[in-house]
C-alpha cells in the first residue's frame, strides 16, 4: 500500500441521459477531439500561405473523422486481435463492442488525407503538415476517455499516486498510465508541434516532428502501461505491441525531418 492512497474517481460512464438516449463520456471525448481539431484548423487556415482555406476545413475534418474511426477499428482488430477476427470476421464491423487503435487510426487518416489532397489538388505532405498540429489534443481527449472508462490501466507500482481500478480483477495498485499518455501524447506533443508549426518550416518538417514525438512518447509511456493481457510482450520479454508499432513512426519522423532540412539546404545552396 502506498503512503498516499489515491482513490480512482467514481465517475459514471454515462455523462448525460436524455430519455432513452445515453451519452457516454467516451463518446463525448471523441466529440471534443473532433471539435478541437476543427477549431484549430479554422485558425490555421487563416495563415497567409495555408494550403487549406476555411471553406475546406469542414470537408477535411470529415475525411479525417472517417479515417480515424474506420482505420482505428481495423487497426485494433488486425494489430491486436487478428486470431479472434479469423474466427469471427464480422466482429470487425461491430464497432459498438469497442476497440480502437491509434496506429490503425493513423493509417486511416493518412489514406483519407491522401484522397482529400488529390481532390483539392494540393501536395499530400503539405496537407499532412497542416493537420499534424491538430491531432495531439484529440489523442489527449481519447486517453482521458480511457481513464474515465477505467481501461488500459498501468503496471503495478507503489508510487504515491498509484490507483486501484475497479475493473481490474487483481485489485492491485497501478500507474494511472492513461493520464501519463494524455499529458505526453496530448498536451506536451500538442505544445511542441503547434509551437514548431507557428513559423514557416520546410515541407515535411512538421509531419516529421509529430511522428517522431508521438513515437518516442508512446514508447516511453508504454513502460508504465500494462501490456495487453492476451499478448503480453512481443520481444525480449519487455517490448510491447504498442512500442513495436511505434518504432516505424520514429524512423519515419527522422526520415521526414532529414528530407525536409536537406531540401532547405539544397534550396539555399543550389
């Protein structure tokens, strides 16, 4: 038992009931995520050389929303429960049963942005640079949804802020890793990427920083998050599935940053 025992807050998963309609906190977090992306996009679209204008923001956010939901669900099924899907292929479409993956959502958004960039005839990387700062706050809201839902808890610990999660059958004190991820992947990554994007950067640099930052933060926080019970560790007895999927993001981020700055140097020294 830790010296300072913190109780997991008793939060009703249903935020609001209107007759037979129940609005869950997790659904509200998605609403807040898309609303924050829309507001930030409207603000960024006012920049003089923005590749997205204010009239295009609604369509862009709609494309990305479909990418997040469809890609996130597919990623959860194929990255984390592929064996189960083989035995029940229709489970992929039962979204109401829960289960989303960031890495799948990222692939879905990438495809959606590519399609939208072609539609408006703008360079794909220029559009990803536009949306990269819009993503982290949504990730933060998602992690708050995980915390309110008492899911995806952390590893056992005796730190003073350890918590016992009601849904955890072991009843052990654990890291509130959802809050760690909300702080790093959400708030800190947003501050870093948005600040970086406030000045003109070579094409691909903002996208690269987002990928690198998310990958590093996710790898770090996974050391405090309990691995998926049915998977445990993928490599060396300590590498989790989330860490394994984040390594390519780090490499891509470094690649994008290298490409961006190499291009700037070439333009300065033709």
